[in-house]
C-alpha cells in the first residue's frame, strides 16, 4: 500500500467516523486520539506484505508504535525512556548481525542492497554493479548512496528507505524515471522532478517511511 492510497483510506475512515459521531453512534475523536498508532502499524504490515525489501525496518517501526499503543491503553505502565537504552543496545546488536560487509565498492551478497545503520553512517557508491532492489534503514544516523553508474538487473528497481531520527540521501541516474512515495511523520522526503516525456524505459521506485528525519532522492 503506497502513501497516497493509505491517506485516501484514512480520510474515508475518518469521514465515516465523524458521520457516526454526528449521529450519536460513536465518539470518533476518542478512537482517533487513542488508536492512532494502529494506523501506522497497519501501514507497516501492508508494506511488509507487498514489498520484497525493507522488512527489518518495517518490523522495528511496528515494535516502536506497538509499544506506544500499549502505553496509551495503560496495558504497560513503564516509561518509554526507561526502555530507551536497552532497546538501543538491541538495535545495535541487530545491526551487527544483519550488516553486510562490502569490499572496495562492490556488494558481497547478490544484486540487492542491504544497509542498516544505528548511531552510525556510511557512504556507498555502486559503479557498474547490477542492482535489482534494496532496503535501507537508518536510526540516529545517516547514509549516502550513489546509484548513478549502476546497471539495471530488474526494471523497475524498488528500494525501501526508512529513516528514524536520521537521514538518507540517494543519488539516482539522470536518464531514468524516478518515483518517490511514502509516509512522513514529523519529517519529510523529496525526489527529482519526474519527466514522463523521456523515452527511457528504466525506472527506480523509492518507497519511504520517515519519522523525525528525512530522505532526499536526487540527480547530480
């Protein structure tokens, strides 16, 4: 489910809720204030089902908002700040387990990009490599990715980019159509202007989730 369809679904749901509230059936504002984290969780689950990449990042986002939802419902009473550093240690451990080592410019495991950064950053340039897709996750860090000289192993190439309290910069080839779509929460994302009149049959689709961060997809 992309960001446009998700927001369309939310507007329909909220509109129906307000109609029922005006009819005295339910208190729509109460449910919206209490269960808003469930909306994010549903979006992440939908992305995990429909996307081949980015499942680790989506899973982490689900865990974060599930905790927020349980806290709002008073099912758990512990403060999120008391769990902050233990969760950080767990995320660092996960990043060590799932991080792929790179040589001097090449992927070591197939044509799929896997980048996972917690409290760290990196610069990656893929020159002449065959790329079919990828997932990029950053939390409290940053990541710069240069895709200008890649070869397309699959068309379109789909990349999942998740930034939590961090940033991701992706440079794409000028001669391909690049579409950026997603959901920002107290953050933002941007992409190059899409020229649908160009004859290039190459396409890159970047699916974004941002919370307190940013993703910038550009040409250079």
